[in-house]
C-alpha cells in the first residue's frame, strides 16, 4: 500500500452506495481489531472499535451504527452474548450484526446461529468475504434510526 494514501480513502472497487457506513468492530485482540478498522476505513467507512462486548454496549448506548462486526469468543462476554443484549436493548439493531471467529463452532453455537440467522466469517478471512458479508447484512437490515454519531 502506498505510504501517501490516506487511511479513510474509499476503495475504487467498492460500490459507492455501500461506502460511508458507520461500523463498530468488537474484538479483544487489538491486532485483529486494528486490522479490521484499517480495512473498513480504506473501504470508505467510518469505524469505531471496542476491545470488549461490555465496552461495545456502552458505545452502542450513545452512538448509532449501520453494522456491528464482532468476534465470537471474548473473555468478558461472548459475541453471542453481545448479540442477545443488542437484541434485548435495541431490537432493530439485531439484524445488523456480523460475527467472526477463528475457532470451530460448538453444537450450541451452531444452534445459536441457526436460530438467529446471522453470518459467521471464519478467520482468516479474505477482504472479498468481508465485503460480501457487509453487503449482504446491509441489504437485509432494517433502516437504522438516525442519531448524531460522534467522530472518532
């Protein structure tokens, strides 16, 4: 990547209608969180991040997002727990959550994903997989309520 390319520059290959979305990345691994944040910004999105599900809930309580991308396995609360709390507090947000994991799914987790019908990306994932999952989730999602969002 050229050193002079701005971090927030949109990718020429990403459809214009899908750019400039507000995303929240949730992962306890700072390397994964930082990588996803950079990639999504390069794709033209506005991105916030949280190192835990509890912090994500705090952020969601004050900001509005088009999509939440969350790791499944985190120490304080799993991504599934985060999803359940989002569905309880902000039901219209529950169809705007994507999961990713590097671990094999347990039977309980597989049953959870069948029940909620959400996408699970397997690490390591390719950029195209992220794009397709985001496009699909945004196409299926109900419009989000508009509130003023803080700048990062």
